């Protein structure tokens, strides 16, 4: 898993904890750095076991991802994700699908999904969803061959030579960026606006232009450079050039222009319950605190997601047994086991 230094053998464990008993009902072991997009996968097993029932999940700000909350609503799970400061609701949107036979009163996941995509609020979501409407917007047409567009430079050597002229050059096939200092920047993340950020701390520490690169436009203190999908190179203004070099007057090569089409989408607002969001701190935090402090499970001893998954299964079973014993007492637990 990625960390601030580079890569490490580590795992991100998600748990679904019951608000009534504090038992671990389900879990998910991943190597994803953040919690974005993990609410729907973690609650999927519970939703399948409780098909036809509406479940409610609470989570902190780290789970703030629109696609994840929409996936939960489609499956019958109401996501109460802690709101950013100054906000009271989330603005969500999904593709519109015209459907005639709708059953807003049903709590079946298939019917919930059909109603949402048709622009109708199911009865189970009244008070949680509001201001639903169908609007027409312009959407970019995604070309399947867009990722196969080749750079105007024929080889890696040509791209590195171009970079030494004072450019950040992006290789669209390998998804890399070559810098004027001879380093190779790799994809770090994709921002919400679709811009891809590239960085390489080790290469920047050894770069001869380290002191100047900090103040370059579009580059942060850790030498991170941003690229849009249609850009293949970025001019470095501070790079020393020959006086006769007029390359900074020319526009860098671009990928083909994007095409757009008009489509219908469904927009609505999700208003989580603040009282239920406040329960988050005493749910998952309680189980993790017990596992780490009382049971000494502060780290994993195995490598690989499959082995780590099995290890956490044993830890969860041990925690649940201890929790049930606290709820019913030893003899009460043995009586229920026999029953």
C-alpha cells in the first residue's frame, strides 16, 4: 500500500459494526490508501442478507464519495456520511433511465434503483432525499481509442530529449511524465476535476533544478505537476534556454479535441441525519479500540490480502465472542450456544 515514504506491506480494514450490539457484522480487507468508495463494498454482504430491508450506515468524512453513496442508495442502504464544514446536504447525480412500471412503495433493491434512475424518490427515502429533478446536460463522449493515442514523439529517448529543452513531457501510453532534470514522475492521484497529478520525491531530491522547480507555475513544494487528459507537455518557464530559442512561443501538442453530447441525468440532494452521524464515534471506534488495546492486535503478521483476510476473520470472531459474553454473561452465552 502507498504511504508517505513510498510503498509498504500494510492493509486497510473496513468494518460494519451493529449499532445495537457493537458486534462486527462484516468487514473488508483492502490495500486502498483512503476510505473513499469503501462503504458500498463493506455493506454489500449485509444488504444481501437483509434483502427487502432498508439499512442505515454512518461514516466519517473519509467516505465522502458521490459514486459510493449512490451505489449504497441503489442497494437499499442509506449513507449518513459526516458532512464537510458549512454543508447540510450532498448534491448527487446519476444517469436517467425512462421506466414506466415503477413501485416507489417497494423496498426491493431493484425497484429502488429503477425509481432513482427514473427521477422518482422511493417512499423509504422520503425525508432523506429531496429536490429530485431530471435535467439535460452536455457530457463528453468517451472514445475507447483515446487511451491508445500515441505521443508525437516516437520513442522514450525522443521524449526525454524534448524534456531537456525545458518541458514536462507526458507519455500517454505508459502514463508517465519526464522532467527537464532527467527524472521520471509517476501518477500520484486523479483530482476531482479530472486532472492527473504526477510526482516522484526521490527523483526530485536528486534533481539539479530542485530549488527552482518549487516556484514553477502549477508545481507544489513537493514538485508535483498536474496534467489534463488533452495535454502532452507543459512548458517550464524558469528553465535556462538559449536566447534564440523561441519554443516558449509555440503551443504544446495536444490530443484530439473532446466531443460532447446532450444527455439526461437525475439530480437530487441527500440530507444525512446529524443525530445518527454522531453515533459513528462509538461504533467502529469501539471495536477497533478493543482489538488493538485489549486483544493486542496492533498489526498483522501475514502478507497478502487472502491471509490477512483470514487473520482478521479470527480476530473478529474472538472480539464477537468476548462481546457476546459481556452482553449475556458466560452461562447465558453457553445456554444460547446449546439452544
